[in-house]
C-alpha cells in the first residue's frame, strides 16, 4: 500500500484517520487560505483544500497519497471562522443559538499528477442557548481554536439539538466520503 500523508495541523483529522485504521504520516504545509469571492461555500472549501494539496505536494513522493482538507462553518452564507477573542466567540455562539447552520469540508486526495477534490455539507441545529450557558462554555477554552466557536466532539455537543449528515464532517473530516475517495486510489479501508 502506498504511504498516506495527511497535510494538516488538525489533531481531530489525525484522530479520525487513526480511527479509520489508516497508518499515515502528518506534515504541515503553509498555505494562504485566500479564495475568490464569487465561490459558493462548497466551492470555497474545495478550492482551499486543493491549494493545500498543491502546497504540500513537494513533501510527498509520486507514489504517496496526499490527503488535505478544509472545514468552514456557514450561517446564512456568512463564514464563521475561529474566534479572535472571547467577545467574538460569544457573538458567534449567540448567532448560532436556536438556529441551523451548515458545516462544509473540502477534501483532496492526490497521488502524483492525479487529484480528486470533493465537498461534504452537514447541517447542525443548535439548541436555544442562554447567555450564561454561552459564557460558561467560553470559559472552558474549547471554542477558541474552532471554526464557529464550538467543538462537536467534546462539550460543544451539549449545545446541539441535531445533526443532519456526516457527524465526522463537523469534526473536520467526512470519513465515509474520504473512504470512497481513497478506494478510487486503490486504498480500501475495510479490507
């Protein structure tokens, strides 16, 4: 089997590849996350994921399989990135309170000159949140390094009423979609 290389700083993506039983190497490739303004949310994450793959390509041998991803949270087509401070985290969580938003992840799998990029969207419905609940969650520190100011895999799960789509996509890597993409490169997760 060719060597799998995950070009990502995300510990959650590493954890998900581990859960899938896929031995891999992790590299970090700096990438400007600029994107053209006229793209849809799904096109944005695909664009950035491809750019990350191009940036990391020199770290992979031609036979290696490179995996990159980019995840963004959108509420009413407005991007919610990682909060700069607690005030911004509060504003984001308040905006999400009692509403449904979409988490998009673009995934690129590349080997040599062959590249495949796809996107996954998952709808997440937040419970109505009291200001005290938001402040208490922010005090945990959890929201500060996460797009949309919450982590579905930890205490942020307490803020969520429902998820429609791939749960793992909200963590940063749609594992089913990735498995199907890897099959096109001759890598089967279940065999």
